C-alpha cells in the first residue's frame, strides 16, 4: 500500500496539483500579511503624501476614490506572487527535480513492477473480459 501511494505521489500531475494547492492556500495568507503589513507601507511612503505613495487620482475633485489608481496595491500583489512562487519553487520544485535526477542516474530505485499475484489476477481479468458472452442459461 505504501509503495502504491509513493507511485501515486510521484506522478507529475499530482505534484502540479499539490503545488497549486500550496500556492493558493498555505503560503497565500502568510505572504499577504507580510506584504500588506511591511511592504505596502514602505511603498506607500514613497511618492505623494496627499494621495498615498505611488497612487494617483485621475480626477482629483472626486472624494470617493472612484478615480484613484492604486499602484501600491498592484506592486504589493506582484511582490506577494513572487514571494509565494519563490518559496514553492525552492521548497517543492527543486527537491522534486533533485529526486527525479537521482532516479535517472540510478541512485534512487524506480518503482517496481506489480507482484506476480497481481500480474496473474490482471491476466485472469483480461481473459474473462475477452471471452465471448453466452446467451441465457445452459440446459
């Protein structure tokens, strides 16, 4: 059972799915907190104090921020994405590539073929599937 689980995990599409889940959930909130709590105030400190950092208003007379261009938020989101992508790359992709390279060199054994009893059961299944169907009960 453990061997089957290891083979399942080593498939490429499972790793891609796992990476997507990790990016979307685990690191997302932590990195968002860091970027909004530390990086965004640093970005906002640069530029105009009246509007707030690198942001600017298209029509300054409008008070409800409907014409505010939020460059601070865009830069924060971009940095957020780059931090998450770097963490996932160095903690998941690089170790996985190293493992695959070890397998190619023969240092890590490839998953073995199914046991002989499994092969026999598969052969029986195939023979049963290929035999002609009989019509009704025999007398």
